[in-house]
């Protein structure tokens, strides 16, 4: 057998069987394909509504050529990728318009298909069209009366289910030769002859210590099965399909608990324990989710705090640069004030000298005037000297006024610079106070951040102790309990 490359499996939906399913219904499907395989040796085989493709692949072990047909394109693509053999082909098509030439098929396998459509006669006519002379149809369908007893609700995929009698009547009026049978799962014993003979038939033996009943065929069969043809049918076998390991496990389980009721009781206990564990896991998962949300909130708050700290650091750096700038400007202002003070001192000295000179000139003028007044001869008065002194007095007066104006201007400039210096110093003190406040705020936020980080560490430790370790113990206990269940559970 060619080995195809690994393919992702189809999901189990409860309707189309896939190879990852391990429910009891696997026996039902494999048994039907085992029956078809007994008739398929060396023949051209059609598996109509082939689904995942596992059945067509089994038929390809003995058939000369096998074609799997299904209406779903994705399912056909999956089957082509998963099952790659020289004598196996998958084609998309409808069961009422089968994509095969007339009389090109020797054996048709149609399992659990006819109940999905309402055009039963058209379906069987289409099968007869593709069957070669002497071709055989192996077909199955749920027995409506029994199927509804075990099904909790109507199957939404079934359009027209058939009772066993309706199924047999449909097959009988379509094909000249047929063998009808039933199928269901059992736990029991199987007896069969070593070789087939006309004297041996199959029956259902059922009962207990209070009595035994014998009935031909399968008692209360869940599925109807027919092997039919327009030509006489060849010899074929009907019997039991078994998985030896599962049979041994089932009987070992019954041997341990004596009765199915005790097994059911134990299963109920395990189910209840599993439900309690599931509730605990759900509660723990809820706590994990809440704790995760709390951790996420703390992390967001920590990130926000870190952003605020970064912003405050940036502001602090800007404040430091501004304070340094203010200090430099204050130093420049101080130097300017010192220069103005020196100029003011120089101006004061000059003003003092000018005042002294003015007083001397006034004194000399007064002395000359007294001298002139004491003399009788005004003609002899040194007029030029008087004019000179008066001019000098006017000059000194003008210079004095100029120095006074300069002194007033320097004093005004000095006062403005002093006020500006005070403003700069006040601004500098404000910037320094703001810088100190920012530093204190940074320390507080850093302390809060460390506290939040410790709180997150404690929260993670608490979650690890309260959740992860109990969860691991719960998982191990649940695995131990599950291991004691039967394989079919």
C-alpha cells in the first residue's frame, strides 16, 4: 500500500465518520465495509457518498479499481490528499447523478446514504444504470422504528428514513435477487461453523437464567442491510465484526464489577467525580482569568506609572536646565549690577569733587565781590576776572546739573537692575522648589512602583500555589480516574 503524506484530519461532527473517532459506531461502519470487501475482490467498485474516504481505501485493498463519490468538495479534496493509491480515485458528484458511465461498475457500496434523500427510486435507478450485468449493490440504512428509540432527537441530516419492511420492499421491487439483514451492537458470544453450508443459518439467542429465546436474524436490529442484484448472488458471509482488545477489556470490566449495573454505578461515580473536577477546573480557570485581569490591570498601572515617572524625569531635567539657565542669567545680572555700582561710585566721586569745586568758586566769587565793594574805584576792578569767575561758576553749575542727571539715571538703572535681580532670584527659588517637589514626587512614585511590583510578585506566587499546583494534582487524579474507565467511555 502506498503511504500518502500526512494530512490534517477532518473534524468529528457526529454525522460523517472520521478515523479519529473511537466511539462504538466505528464497529457498525467497519463491519459494513468488511461485508462489502468480501464481495469486492478483483472488481470495479463504487463507494457512493464515500465521506472521509476510509471505506473506499479499505475496498481498494481487494478491488481492481475503486471510485469514491461524495457531494462535498472539501471532503473529496481531503480524501484525495489522504488516500493516494493507483487503483483509488475520488470524484465529486451526486448520488442521483453518479459521475460514472453506464454498466461500468461491478459492486456499489452505499452505506447510510438513502435516508439523506427523498428520491429513493431515482437513486436506485441510477445505481442500476452504472452496474454492469451481474453487478451487486450492498446498501444499508437506519431502521426508523429502532433508530428513533435510541436517538434523542430527530437527525436534521435525514430527509426520509425507512422502516425495515419499507426498506426490504424498496429493494425487492428494484432488484430480482436480494438478501436482507439487520445489524446492531451487542455484548455476547458468537458461534459460527468452520465452513459454510446450506444446513446452517444464523439466529439470535437471547435471554437469561429464567429462559432463552431463539429468533432468526438479528433481534431488534438498528440498521437494515441488503445485498442485491438482478443476477443470482454469489456465496458470501455474514457474521460478527470484533476488536479483540475491546472485547477483552469489556469482559474484564464486567468480571471486575460482576454486573453492567455495577459498571454503570461506577461510571456514574467517575462521571460525578469528573464533573466535580470539571467544576473545580472551571472555577480555577475563572480565578485564573480574574487574577490575570488583575495582573494585567497592575501591569497597565505600572506602565502608566513608569510613563508618568519618565515624564516627571523629563520635566525635572527641563527644570534643572532652566534653573541652570537662571543661575547663569543671575550671575550675569550680578556682574552687571557690580559694574553699575562701580560706575555709580565713580559718578558720586566726580559729583563730590564738582560740588567742592563749585563751593570753592562760589567762595572765591563772594570774596571778590566783597573786595570790590570795599573799594571806591570801580574802574580798577578786574572785570575780566569777574567775568571769568562767573563763567566758571556757570560751567561748574552746568556740569553739576549734568552730573546730577547722570547720577539720577544711574540710580534709576541700578534700581531696575536690583528689581530685576530680585525677580530672577525669586524665579530661581521657585524653579528650585519645583525641582525639589518633582524629585520628591519621583521618589514617591518609584516607591509606589516597587510596592506594586512586590504585590504582583506575591500575586503570581499565590496563583502558582493556589492554582497551578492544585490544577496539576487535579489533572493527575482525573487521569487516574479516567484510566480506570472502560475504553468505550
